[in-house]
C-alpha cells in the first residue's frame, strides 16, 4: 500500500507545480493537523496551531467555562453526565435547546 502522505493528487494534476494548501473543515481535522504537523509539512502548507488550544476551544464544556471566566457573552450551557443530572436540570431548561457532543 502506498504511503498516504506521499505526493498529493493535486500536485500530480498540477504537474508538480504549486503548493497544496491544507485547510481543516471541522474540529476533528483541525486537531489531526495540529497533532501531526511534522508528517504533513513536507507535502502541505497549513497554519500551525497549538494542539492544546484547539482541544480547549473545540471542547464545548471548556469553551463555555473559558467564556464565563473572561466575561464573554455566550449561551447558557449545562453538561449533565448522568440521567439523574439531566432530570435535575430539565426543569430549568428553556427553548431552544441544542444538544451537541461536548468533545470532538
């Protein structure tokens, strides 16, 4: 099997000219790029970002706490971990309610 980090198809199509720009389209791919910059750098141009920062900002719970600490307005968030915790906060919830995974 060929090495998946070898020459990208876009470079082959361009006849070896130009640089392939790597852009993360979601939280998971942004973290992947941040975790493997040395493996990706020979083939791609991309913005290097701190893995720790990305993990902090892509975690909904961490981001909510950070916004509260810094006084940045943000939607109210609860993060119940058990059915009992969900039942405890359910009487205080208001519409609209958005449910998301806390971590990518």
